[in-house]
């Protein structure tokens, strides 16, 4: 455990490299099976056509250019010495093996890039892709980041996710068999989910002993299915204090070995519909720290009491 009451990403990286390590978001021009017609064309209900992208690929910026720009920015802002290339936009294992190797190698050959973090879906992984990623591990740190969002199949169906929880479990097993660490993305505040259901997701992930986790707030983005639901009065966002309390409970249920890579999201101001408090990231993180302290709580506090599923 760190001076924080949870095992944060900065502490994890410092334990490996002894310096500040910063993730640099990469837009590699990928797509998604939930948009290109293989599974669907509209995407998940909360996702717009940008797919969490930066727009860098459309602007003609190469992977190397994106990394060099990021290195310069984060070295100045945080005195970062080493960097992780984070393939974030859309689904970054969704392509031919040759294409994937080519884009990954472009990142790995940039000076001071010590690893890759690959954002993808659990239904877009295969043994050949995992073997490719495994081949990089002799020289670089490689993480797989799987978008799960919820452990409840009813929720996954209603948000148009296109896969179930069993698919995620299988992907994690395959990935671990290759010795690659797994980070899972979950979203709090999904339509129809109660506090109890979100805690059940935490328990299931805890019992899988997931290596890392990113916890996101569900916020409403313009021109999405969720936006339409919100405008029609069919969805209400979590309040800030409600979200903070759910996050703190979620952390209590996770093992203290799980790296907490994120505790809330970063909505784009120009795209955000609601809630406006989601723009106050620093305040939300401070509230989480303060709530953990007031409650004398910490990551893993209730982990040993979890019933096995």
C-alpha cells in the first residue's frame, strides 16, 4: 500500500522503473466490431463515433509523432522520464496480425517507451495476437486492457456491449496463460444498475484477482444513444457524492494488489451533456481520498470477507 489508501498507478510504475512513468494516448486509426457491422453499427449506448479517440490519426499524425509530442508535454509537466504507449481509441487488437505488429513496433521503437498498454474488447483477442504481444515482453512491459463495464449480462445486453461476462472470463484466462497482466475497465452508474450490482461486479473481479482496474463514471456524451435516453428522461446520472461513495465501497472489495489505474473519467467539455460535475476531476479525486480517510477505509478492507462465487 502507498501513502494513498489505494495502490495507484504512479506507485506501481515507480516500483518498476524508479522514476515517473507516463502513459501517452495513441490513436492508431482502428475501428470496432460494434461499429463496422461485424456485431453492430451503433456502438455501445455511451460511445460516439470518435470511440474515445483524440482525432490524431485523422489529422495525419503518425504514432511516432503522437508519442514524441506526448513525451515533450509530460516531461515538462510531470518530469516524466519513461513512457507507456497507450493504444486507446476503439479496439486495438482488431486487425490483421501483420498490421498489429507494424503499429505496435512503431511505438516500441520510440526512445524511452518502456511498454505498451493495449485497449481492446474481450471478444477481439486470439492466441496468435497474444503470442505476438508475449514476444515483446523480453524487452518491454505489456498490459492488456479489456473493456468489461459490468459483470452483469443483463446490463451488457442493454448497453449493446455485444459480449457477455463469460467471454471476458475466457479472455482473461487466455491472457494470463501467456503471462500478460490484465487491466479491466468498469463503468459505474450504468442504466438499471444498483449500488449492490456494482458491488457484485467488484466482488467477481476481486475473486479473479485482476491485476489492474480502471473505474469510470458513466457520463452522457452528445449524439449517443445514452444522450437520447437522457433527453427523454429515461436516464439519470449519478450525483458526485453518490459516485464517490460507490467508488470507496468498490475499492474496499478489491485486493490491495490490484493496481488502481483510474478512478474517474476525462470527458471532453465540447461533447459532454451531463453531469457537469464530471469535469471537476481533481475535486472528485480529493473527495474519494477524504471519504476513505473519514471512514478509515482502504483498498482491500473487505476483500477477505467476500463470498466465493
